[in-house]
C-alpha cells in the first residue's frame, strides 16, 4: 500500500502574494479544479502558489519570481517542501534533522507558464505533470510598425494602469532607470498615467546607477532632458569595490555569468537606494523587455539563429520548454530561470519589485508581432525593431518623441570598461565553484 503524505511544508509567506483578478482562495481553487487555461485567464499579478487536495499538490508561479520544491523522505511518508530559495529548503532540512538528504541539485524549480502537479504517493514518487496555462497566439497582427507599436505600448499602459490600482497611491514609485528603451518606456508610461489620474509626478523618481565615469548616467540624463523630465533623475553613485559578483552568486543561487553580472550591479544600486531611503518600498524596472522583443545579440550565443529565435514561441522567456532535453529541472530555462537576477536582490533589500514586461498581456502583445515577416532573416532589422516599435507607440499614444540609444546591458552601462573587466574577471566555472562552496558551508 502507498504511504500517506507526511506533510506539505509551504515556506512562501502568504503576504508576499500580489494577486490581481482573483483572491488567494479563488486562485487555489482554479489550480485544483479548473482546466489550465482557465487559471491563466483568471489569475494575474505576482505569485508563487501551492494548492493541495489530498495526495495531489499543484504549484504555479508568475514569470517574475521563482518557486522551488524538494521531496524529502520521513518515517511516515514523503514530505514536500516548497520555497522561493534553495537556502530556505536547506535551512529547514538542517533544522529538522534531515541534513543528509539535502543537495542543491535535488531541488526543482517550477517552470513558468505551467501548473506543476505532483502526486505524493510514496516511494518511488512519479515525475510531475506539467499543464501549460499560458499559450499566446503568435504573429496575428499585420507587419506594420505603426500598428504594432500602438498595440504593444497600449498593452504596456493598460498593464501599468491596472498595477497602479493595486498599490497604495501614497507610496512613492522608483524606476530603475538607465535611459534605455525598456526603462524609458516604463518611466514615460508611469509619468503619463499619474498625470491622467490627477496625481503628482513628484511621486516618481528615476534611480540611475553610476560606477565611476559610466555611460548610463549620462544617457539617463540625456533621455530625461529630451523628454522634459530632468527633475525625476536621482543618481546613485557607488565605488567599484562595492561590486561583488561572488556575493551575487550566493544571492541568486545561480552561476550563469550574465545573470550574475546583472545581479551584481542590481545589488549595488539597491544598496544605495536603501541607504538613502530606509522606508522605500515600490521599485519598477524594464526587465523582460528584451525577451519580449527578442533584442539579444545572436552572436553571443553559438546555439541560436535568427530562425530559431523568431519561430519559437516564448523562447527567451522559458528556454526550449519543459518537454525538451535541454530543460533544466533545477533551474528551468530562459527568463523563467533568470528572474532571480532581479527578484533576489529586491527581496534581500526589502523592496517590492515590478516589471510590466513580464505580465502576460504585454507578452501576448509581443507574441502577436510577425517577427519573421518584419525581419526577413536580417539580424540588423531584428535589433532595430524594438526601438522603432516603442518609439512609434509612444508617439501615437503619449505624443512624445521617444529617445532611442544604442543598446547596452545593465552591467556594461553602469560601469566603465576598466571597472567591468576588473570586477568581473571570472568565468562560469568560477561561479559554479563559488555556489558549490556556498552550499557546502
């Protein structure tokens, strides 16, 4: 006979759920009793959820935050631990006499866009079942930059407007701002919507990181000068010595160099904001915008071609998918994995983060773009497309001329070349070793 469930331990605090469209009880009911598409249609916001019905446990998460689980063995049967971080699982096992069972690679990350169903029926436990709850139609709009730009920016405005309804209108809003396309679009959209609501734009700040004579600070100032919003800029200056990528490895519990580098500069920026504003809560950024509009240099990844990028739905958001050999059970894939580069530092410093580009309605607007028809196999057209679309949409819907600058990653724009080279003198093996050392301690 199968052994009964010993226990399900949920280490994700309920107050961290930021649901829109459904209560916590309604969301859990959809997870257990509705088809997967109904859950995706009913539940919005930022969430990391668990629902249980006897031996059946269902997990779900939004794209912007991680959710992990670990199956332990107890005398009375299987024990499922659910948490946001590997360290939380480790600490619980150590505190409860199960140290020998822990290894970081035994933890699993719930993949985005899927209800993950686990049947806890004893030893050996079956693999989870994945039921997709988000599958946007692809390429349904005409290959017209004006139409596409209006559609995408309208979705962005609608998403931010709904989010503003869900937060305290007395709290200040900080945008993590580089003057790039995504953070610029977020800042202008927020400013426009605050005025539309009759609220003071003094509620808004644009926080920009500067390490030495870095380029992003000048770019941010120029973006705001061109749009008449110079009064929003607040530069956070930090020393190069504050950039600690090995600390970032421990923070995000991952070893991918680009994510480690991003988390390193993010942590430095958030440290500076927190020191200056001890009570600040809400921070908004443009993370996920590159993934939506496929704005990554293909030359940096030997596995990708323009055809694979434009013909695979949500490739940058979820990787190759849960049914593929390359899908990592420990880390998921794409931004579904990489979300920790922002989420973990925000959590560590006590901020509540938000990016509208990770919301399904904005991703759906991006997936409706006929990338293949627009680019015709040209990487140059693909790289230029994001700036053209957002500039067009901003011009049509907000009546502003949107500045478009050359793309730079956060870790490059916030530092000088010499600082970047000196502080990030590590490779993936170094980061893997640091992570192993961290969990062995």
